[in-house]
C-alpha cells in the first residue's frame, strides 16, 4: 500500500507493507536520525514529532515511531532532527547549539529524540521550569549522561530563544591556594543545596585543582569534536548505511536453558522465497574461541564456537538466517524446526559445583576449563604474606558476606553489524564495537580468513559500557556474507540484548579481616563465588579485578583471594563498566564500616587510617594481572582526603547528626540518611594495554590524527585531539581526528579498562612531540635560519623563536611538502605503561527510606573524584554524572530476573528499569584535580570509577537512616521492607 | 517483527465492527498502538493476520454529554491521555487526578499515543489511569452489532464490540494517589487511588489483582519480581490509608 508522509516539509509517497513501522519507513526515506532502541516503545530513541494539522505549530506531538505503523501515519506531517536546521554546520537550532555547548551529547544516539522532545516543550512553553524539562525528556532514555547536561542545555536554549543574554557555559576551575587548602564550590555557605526536582541543575560541577598547568587547550571545556554531526542527526552509526542488495540477518535463540540439538530441519525456512541462507552447527566449522575482546593471547577458557550442537542458556545461539526483508527473516526463523534433548539445568553457582550437577561444558574439545566436571571455568588463588597467621594474631577480626546480582549494560544502541565483500574481495565488517582490532584478530580464524582479508570499521557507537568489549555477533554476520556473497545487516533485538549479549557477573563475596590494637589492618581474606553463566569470556579477568579492588583500596600487609568462577545455565556475564570493582566495593565499603562499628571507631576515621597513601605500594598488582602476571605499582598521586572533604561539604554530611533532618515530622514514616564509599580504580592495564597514534601535517598547517582508540560516546576523540592540539600549539579545530579502522588507523587495544585518556593519550602525546620535533627542525634548517631547533616552540599555529621571529605552520607545511627538503612531516607513536595510577573518589549518597513500604528514594548523589588533571572538565564530569546514575540503577532497580526454567522475566526496558530524566536525584560531580606525573598532562582515568561506589554508599545511607545493614542488591522495596522486620 | 497481511482504516463504527467480525482472517483493533505494535514486533501477539486502525473513527472528542438524563463528561475512546490532560474539565476532575494518574502510565511520548479506550481494554494491573477511572466511578460505552451499552467500569467483563467512550461525573472534589515503585517514575508495584466528593470516598487499587479493582473487591495479587503476593497484600492498608488521608486534607 502507498502512504503519504510530509517529513521536514518534504512530501514523500512511499510503498509500505501492512506491518511496516513508521520508524523503518522513515529510515528507508533516509531520515537516519530516527533510531532503533527497542521494539516496545520504552527507549524513545525512535521518537519524532507528528501532527495531522501541520499549519498549527502547536499541534505537533512527540510519538514513538517504533510503536506506530507507517500506515497509521498516512497523511501526517513529521519533524525529525534533520528538520531542526539546515544540513550545514554553521546553522544550528538553539537547542542544538546548547546541546553542543553544554556537553549534553555523549554517544549521541538518543540526542535526536531528546532534541525533538525538548522542541515540543519549548514550542508550547517558552519558559519551562527544570521539572517541566525533565518531564518532557522522560520518555527518551539516555544511558550516558545522567541527564544533567541535557537538562541544562534545554534550559539555556529556552533562555536563548527568549532573547536573554546567556552567561558563557564554562565549568569553573578553581585554583587551590598554596599549602593544600582545598576550596570547595558553592556560594560560600554550608555547601548544602536545597533538593527537589526544580533545583537539581543548580548544583553545578565544581572542579578543584592544584598546580594548574599552563595550557591552552588541555584542561579546557572544549566542545566535543563529533558533537556537530551527532546533534544534526547525521548518518554516523553502524546502521546508518545502505548497501545495494543488503540482506537482513538474524539469530534463532534457544528456548531451553540446557539442551542438546538432536535435529535441525531448515528445509522449510530455506524454501521460503527471499531466504538466502540458513546456517546451523552443521554448516559452520567448529573453531573454539573466547569471545571477550582482550589482548592476545585471549585469557582462557576457549569454550565457545560460532554455532554449536548444544545450547547452554535460554537465548543461546541455534541458527542464523539471511533474507531479503526483516519480515521474511522473521518468518524463516520461525520455520526452522529444532528437536532438542532437554538436559537438566543449574542456575546457582554453588549448586553447579556439587557432585551430580549437570555438566554444562561436557564437550571434549574445550580448552583450559579449570574443572569442567565441577562446572568451574576458572579458579583464582592469590596470596600475599600469611593471612592466617595475621588474623590469628589480630586484636580484632571481623567477617561478613555480601551478594550482588546480574545487571545489563543496556546501551541504547543494540549490537549491530554490517558486513560485505569489497572490490578487492576483502571482508569489511562495520560494527558497533569497543575493540575493532581484537575483533579482526579474533573473528579471522572463525571465518577461515587471514586477518589481512578482513577490515573492521568502527563508526560512531551508541554506547557500550563494556557490552561491546566482545566479539559478539561479528562472526555470525560475516558467516552470512560468506555464505551468500551479499552485504548483510545483523542486529540484536532488545530482548536479545538481555538474553544473548553480556551482563555483570553476580557474586557472593565473603570478607574476613583483622586489625591490630590501633585499628590498622593486618590482613584480609576475600573469598568469592562468581557466576559466569554459560561461557567463560571475561570470567577470569573480571573476577581478578574484584580481588584486586577488594584487597588494594586499603593497604594490607597480608592478603588472600580465593575465587571460584562457575558456569551456570544463565546468559553470560562479561565486561561491564567497573569490571568487578562494583562487586568488590559493595562488599568492602560495608565490611569496613561494619568492622569500624564493631571496634567503636568512626567508620571514616577507620577508612582513612587504612586507605592507601602516596608512596605506598600496591603489592597485589604484581600477582593480579589480567590473565597473566601484572606489574608492581606505587601510588604517586592521591587526592582522597580532599575528595572526602569536598564531598562532605557538598552533600551536607553533618545532617547525619541532625535528628530534625533524619526524621521528617510531616512524614513520620520517612527516615533520612547519608552514606559514603571510598573508591579506587585503575587506569588501563599495566604492561598490557597499548595504544598508537599517527599525526600528519597538512598543507594548511592542520593535522590529521589517526587513532585506533575507540570513542564509544565518552568523548575520547575530543580528549585525544586536545592532547595533540596542546602539544602542537594549535586550536582544537586544526586537529582532524579519525577513529577507528583497522585499515587506516594504527593499533589500539580498544576502549576498556579506563585506558584511553592515559594509554592512547600517551601515544598521541608522543606522536605529537615527534611531529613537533620534525616541524621545528625543518623550520630551523630552512625558515628560521641561524636558530637552534631546540630553542623553538609551537604556539598559536606558528613556530616561534626566542628572538621574536615566527613562521606559520602553513608555511612550514607548504615548504616541507613542495619547496625544499621535501618530505611528509608525520609520526606514529605507541604507548604502553607499566604504571596504572589509580584514580580515587569519595562517593556520597543521601536517601529517604519509607519504613512502612521499604521504598528507598535516593535524593542526592555526590562524587568527588581525583582523576588527575581532567583533559576536558566537561566530558570528565559527564562521565561521572552518567556513571553515578547507572550505578544507582545497580543499587536500587536494575535486575535480571529468571523463572525456574532460566527464562528471563524482564527482557525489555521498563520491566528492566533504567533511570529516566524525571526521577534521577540531584547529582553533583566534583573534580579534585591532582597531577599524575606519569599521565599525559597529568591525567588519570575517570570512566569507570563513578560506577564503583554508589551501591555501597546507598547501603551505608540506608544504615544511617534506619540502622539496617543490607548485604544484598538491589534494594527493592520488598527487600527493604522485609529487612525492616515485616 | 510485525508480519501483517492486512491493514484497514474504517471511518465509521459499523464499518469497523464489520471488519472485526470477519471470520476468514483474524483482525484486531488498533488504537494508539503503544501496546499492540510492540507485541506484534516482539511476536508476542500470535495469530494476528491484520489490524483495524480505529484512528479514522470520530471517537476522539472529550465533551459534556447527557446520558440517562444526567450530564457527564464523555471521553471519546480514541482521546489520547494527552488529550485528557489538556482538556480543562477532565484535567480539573478530582484536583487533577487524571493528570497525575497519566504520569504514572508512562512518559509524554507514550501519553501522546495511548488512548482512553486502550487503557480500558488493556486493563493492565498496574495502570493508575484505569484505577483512577474506577475510583471516579467511570462507565464504559461499548458499541456492538446489537447497539450501544453502558456498563460501570467496575462491572465490565468481556467486551462485546468496541469501547467507544468512557463517561465520568462532571465534578469530583478531590483525588489522591499513594504508590510504591522501584523508582519515582516507574509503574507502581502497588498503588491506591482515592477519590472524595463531599463526604463520600472511593478507593481503587493497582497491583493486587489481574486488573485494577475497587477496594473491597476480592484481591488476587500477582507474585513477581517487583513484589510478592504477601507484600502486595500487606501494602494495601498502608496505601489506602495514605490516599484517604490526602483526599481528606
């Protein structure tokens, strides 16, 4: 049937079939800003403005084009993000302008829908309150920002549209006075901001810093280098590409938790017109691998194959299909007949280790499973000193146990891959990945191709959070291209994101520690049982980080870590921002407080006495590498004391001691409390993570910066370009950064382990320094004759001599390329570090506990973080804000829940609740800047640490409010209500 | 992936009823689509051959009507929840109860699509709008081949034909919602919706039966990851008391 759509003022007549969605129809019309976030309308990434009376500008309404049939919209007028302004860079709607200015864009996948939601609001209400802005944005889920900066952007755009003068959007940077007196932000009062939905953005980010470096670009709030294309909704994501003859690929998943495939009949599916391939374990070579995107050689076990004759969890791979349309694909998947021999399944890791439990990996060819007969993927044992003797001799010993659950990364962009044969018969894989170089190396043997025949392209990524640190579906898409010879697009549904992707490892953690008579820790024993689901992937390394974080945040002369990493018939956990640390700290930060209470010490004093200090070693760093031995570490920067002081003031810590605040006479069932957690993370994996960068001078004095590092929305392209610009003495727009493509950019391990700023940034710094050297040498030889090259420097786009002579970079470039001593000024550098300097943070949470219902409402989250020097304070605070909100979901509402047969009960957003714009607490990020001598321009990491401390801070706040000690996540109303003695 | 053979957009109720009565194909009514289209996309609405889009029917008006000789507020079945919130009379009922309840139903993009009729037909156990309609004493107009019928929402069983309107009293003094949810804007685990007019009060409950029910009806609470049967049962008294206290104030 044919329908008419008026989109952004252009009339379209388009042929649709009866079940076609408005979303897919709009994307077929190349309005690629309309995104697929899910199938059931909760993500709102597909939202557009729609009306049937286009002459009335107030009649437009925000609707989700993914839960509307195209036929329903016949005759309607629609506005998409492409319609907000003309395609050119310089033309921006005030909303777009403010989203760029405020750093409201991280991955940018939900940005087009957020802009439209805001536009509808401002069209109706030119002077909205913050609460009204939050309500307007509530139906567009964002997993990156925590919503603070988008809300600020909308409020500023409203003011701009009203014709008001706007103050510049700059994050205040306050220099610390001499003598380590650390200023804190706010109005000079007590630092307590009133709460409530209308004032949340008044709690501005307050960076505090010591010894400011003299920089022009670094440490400045530069707009993100990819912001313009994202705010314009341009076709930049993996799916935003049309290929002639492209087929649609999809996965048939297992309905059973544990079964053998006895028979697969694909004849009916193959007979369906438009079906080009159906592949099962009978069609694809059996090559064992581990899917975690990690350095060579990948940590064991190798317990996966592309398609197997056995399924090990509901959602496991059974068969793949390529067909001409999504509808034929779906129909074909349903026509595949599979006969299963259903096997007993096991869902609890402790049960799984018992004799007689079903053996999940009984295949004889799996490699390096620790003890397959007991379902033990790995067993980790690390020992420092003599814990037993230390605890036997301790003045006091305390032991406690904690349980953490399974949660999902829930990036708004699902996993999506396009693959095709190029004109040189090489396989191109365009994929939403954090690890393009690992993907190429890992997928090659599965496809029977040498890596040189494969090119992996990483376009813009719609969020990853570790979920895309996998070679997850690239093999399946590529198998279909190889089988059909055609381009194939392969995407997960939202349900498959939950059942067939990755998640966070559930664990049971038991801490046992002892102190001397002064309260100094003398030893700690950590025992963990971890659930790695059906496959090993990141099972070894995540759990090793749990051990390292659990046993390194506080300095220990004796420590022991024992961990069983156990298979169960559940969807597989993997990498998820924090990578074992959130689990460890949920236990540790309560264990320390409980121990302090038992000792009669103030918990904060007890922690301060024991946390690692500058100059101290991290002895376990050597024993606990990721999949191999690591390297000893010494702490060289630590702003933890200052973080605690700044955070205490910001959160209003002293309210803990005010009975009038803790109990609300108007609401007698409410109790209030504030909790704290100390966090320490890593910065890249020492001796393992490596990044490389190439920098090339162009005719006009601009530079191409080519990096293998993978910006998945965090802003790392911007940060890396800032490092290059600073070093080369040019403004940011003179750096043209490109990431990442295995054909065109040098290697990088990828975006994980909080490594990009420090490791890849170190490579950019080296390459820029080398290019700078080449520039000044050429200038000294030819253009500033008589001047020693060592005395020249780069500034404001020119080579400058001490005698005041200057020659522009353009002149140097033209001269070196065309006129004399011709050569390309260019350098490639690599960086690897044996140092992994820990960022530190103090995480605070304030809560209200409803003692009659058990409902916990978090009212404030404050994180003061020492990330070294923030290369970009706006993107750094954006990481902190968004991370805290994700982590709050871990504490309160996110949970993968199963029935007795191992079927996930909530495989959709909404049922799996992530925070929306209108319900987040007041959030505040404070950058307490130290100078890390080993980092580029003093930087350490910031990406993961915001994930680590919220859950224990909330737990400690609930304790403060009610006296309850809750040792199991998440704190759902019923769990808290039960703990309250009901 | 929605696989449909047919799409129809009738312009009159009899035409729609005739399409829905066809026995050669299974056609289902489509209102806003927020629930059905998602179900079709995720293949959880099996056996649907096609849809009858009700969007062409003249059922979107919100107006005062005289039914059985008494004036009332008639919400057309295809009025969206946003239409209700933007209608002066509907938005003012019981101190803004429907506006508050609509927020519990979902965010603005959902409210722009979801319809009054859809809420009644879906009868989701955690629908605060449904509970608010119950508490307000809503009556449902259904139209079938046999003609029009008006049934109190509380007595509504299997629907014969189409829901064409929901009738509400013209004026109600006060309303309040007390709820428990995982996050502030999440759908409720349990909620109590209270309405007061003069000295008479009425309470409806979410999350304690297969659909929202009037307080006093037999409870059969779900038992799921959001709350056990026992928890939900225990919360009724707490929330009822809170909602009633608020409407009394």
